[in-house]
C-alpha cells in the first residue's frame, strides 16, 4: 500500500522512484523494498513532507491526502494554493475573493 501511494504521487509529478530516492538521500533501490520491509517512521515522514501529504494517506489509513496535517502544514498548503491561483482573466485574485477561496481550499483539505 505504501509504495503504491508513493507511485501515484510520483506519477502526478512525472518522477521516478529513483529520482525520489536521490532527492531523499535514500540508498539506490531502498524504496522498492518497502513492499517487503518496513521503513523507519522518519523515512515515511520525509516522503510525506516532500509531497505535502499526511503519513496517514501514505499508509492507506485515509483517502484524503491532507488528513492529519498540522496547523502549520495546512496554513502553508493554503498559502501555496492561493499563490498559484489566478482569476479567470489571468490576473491576481481580488482581495475580497481570498476568504472565499480559503474556505474552499480548507474544505478540500478536509475531504468535504
């Protein structure tokens, strides 16, 4: 389950497992053995942090990628989403629309 979830996230970013291992400073081929061995909590957390998802999602405890994120992680995720958002005309979003978008993003993070 863990490796399957990681592969989904890798596919979303057009990355390979080998590329992720290099970015994480894991030994070559170590993650492919996670189907047979149990990785350390630290390694699972490092991968979750890299993809900005919860460890519960990686471990298959929830379908919501963002369940269990700390308040700081949620805030950072919301800020990132707002930074990347643009209005329909390609311009920055109007300040009065930001609170509405924040509520939409929070609902998405909560899986609602």
